[in-house]
C-alpha cells in the first residue's frame, strides 16, 4: 500500500486528506486517519473517507454524471434531427472524438505533477461549459467535430483527475470512496438519461438545443462545487518537499518518474484495456446480439440497462468490502475473467430457444457481466494507484486512464466486426481470452507488489527514525 503524505507546516505528517496531524510513527498515523466503519450506504455518503472535501466532490460527481447521462442519451438524436448529419458522419465524428479523447488522461496527468488537481478539474469543467453551449451555434460537420472532440477530451481528463483526487483525499480508504462514487455516478447517469428521454419525447429542435445548453451551463455549478474543496499541492511539489526534509534516509527509487519508461506499468495498462470489456458487452454486444441473433423482444435491451444500474447502486458497496487493498485487488483480477467467461457463455447459448429462453438467458448474462463490472471497477482503480510510484502518481494515473478510453473507442468496433461476426464461438473465445489475461494481470501485479514491498518497508523504517 502507498501512503498519501505531505509535510505539514508544523513538521507533522498529514495523511489521507483528513487534516489530522500525527507524529512520525506510521502506525499512529494510520490509526489516526481511520474512519469508523458505518453499515449503510447513506451513512457512508454522509461521512465518506476524506471528510467534507469528499462530500463536495461526490456532489460534483453527481451533477457531472447527470450531465453525462443527458449528453450521451441525446447527442446522436441531436446530430440526426437538428444538425442533419448522416449516419456515416455521426460515426466518423464520434470515432474521431473518441480517438483524440485517449490523449486526455496522460495530458492532465502530466499537468497534475505541477498544478493542483482542483485547478485542472475546474478548467476541464469550464471548457465543457463553452463547448456544449457552442453546439447550437455550430452548423456542419467540421464545427461539430471540433466541439465534440474538445468535450470528450475534457471529459476523459476530468475522470483521471477524479482518481488522483480520491488518492489525495481518501488515502488508503480510496476503495471505499471509489465504491461510493460509483453508487453516486450510476444513480446520476440514470437520472440524466431519464431527463434526456423527456426531451426525446417532445422531439423539437428548440427542446434539443435547450437541453444541450442547460447541460453545458450545469458544469458551472460543478466547477463551483469543486472550487470549494481544499487546494492541495501538486504531486511533484509535495514529493520534493518530503524528499528534502528526509533526504538523508530516503531509499533508492526503484523506477524513474516517467511512466512511458516503466514496462511493468505499461503491461498493466495494456492488460487493463481488455479487462474493461464488460462496458462494451453491456452497451453494444448484448443489444446487437439480442436484435440480430435471438428471438428476444426489443424490451430486453432497456431491461439490461436497468439491471446494470440497480446492481451498481445496491451491490457496489458490499463488493468493495471484499476488494480493499492492493493484494486483494490483484487476486480478484482473475475472478473478473471467470465471471466474464460465464456471461459470454450465457450470451452464446441465448440464440437457441424461443423468446422466453432468450430473454431469461440474456438477462442472466447481464447480471453476471455486471457482477464482473463491480469487481473490475475496484480492481482497476486500486491497482492503478498501488502500482504507481508515489513521487509520480499523477502522471502514472494519466497513462492508466488511457485503458478505459481505448476500450471505449475500439471496443464497439471489435465487438461488432469480430465477436458478433464469429457467432457463439466468438463469445466463448472472448471469454477465454479475457480469463487468461485476468490470470496474467494477477500474476504480474502480485510480482510487482512483492518486488516493491522491501522498498515500502525501508521507507516506513526511515520515517520512523526521523
């Protein structure tokens, strides 16, 4: 595990963003920052790891994801009904925006080494205010491509900064914070999709334009909430001040500060691309398979989304209790693959039988794949932080953020052109490949953690001496 420490003005160590000062004893610091366990999700939302800063950020995440739900649900119809773009143009626009958005996480990760996370997050939100409010003023493919790409770039970057914020504010309880944030985000996204459905029901140009503009203006409120969180020093500044205070006892660094020159971490990011495929399976794979290869009614598609949302809201916290810490997260990586294989097997068999069998099988598959998602969201989060060196965590997390961005850009293409085209064999092959990669992720992550353990112990010993 890694310690989120920064040197306080009085020489004490401030841990996990709680604002409590402790002595130099690491054990005492850990005890001081422990938050009493609370049984209910509502209780934990009232007193999350990270205190008031975490509460404000969770409020900002809720409003942010409501906007995401509105935008994601309405943009294709807006481009079709209002902007009069063809299907090919819409596909190209979203494809280019997705590809450019991959650069967002590493860019903001590098910036976070020199600038406060709060500043970068506020900048991302304010840029989205401008780009979304500019959408009704854009006529034609090129202007819409520009504003959509800028919106996607800032959206991907802000998600990476949310991870960095969690590490700074919640410290070693970041897994609990992550689970709480997913509960909030899934509920908010469903609300946003519902609000968008109202606009779709009306269907006029004015309503579509009003929804997009209101969505953009809402990010002013998000930025204002983020501004109320504490301003924390950039990672590089905190690290350098800590090193200068105890340079005499500082251990040798096992890796450089550049994530692009760290093969072990790049292997983790590469594997994590494939261990994020549950998102594409739920949003693209099951709907297309249900429509083209089974007798299931079309109503099964929104039912899949309802199952996913309800499970994420009500089961994420119980799952987080079992995937807390770097080693449990690494061990859980292989179980993600097993669950995904089971879900893929169910999908593969759904084409045999009538409408009732297909419906029950696909809904069961959705539940199993969502279970895999609940594990994956915590595994990816915890390993991305734990495998990164503390002195360059922001830039490393920026590179890690590319995994999900790449999956969201390339996953739908691979799903439609390879997996679905191969039929049931394609689903079984996908499940077996991901299961194998999950095992590789577990082995390589545990090996890296075991290699870093002596360095962590030296660091704790030197801090106790000081």
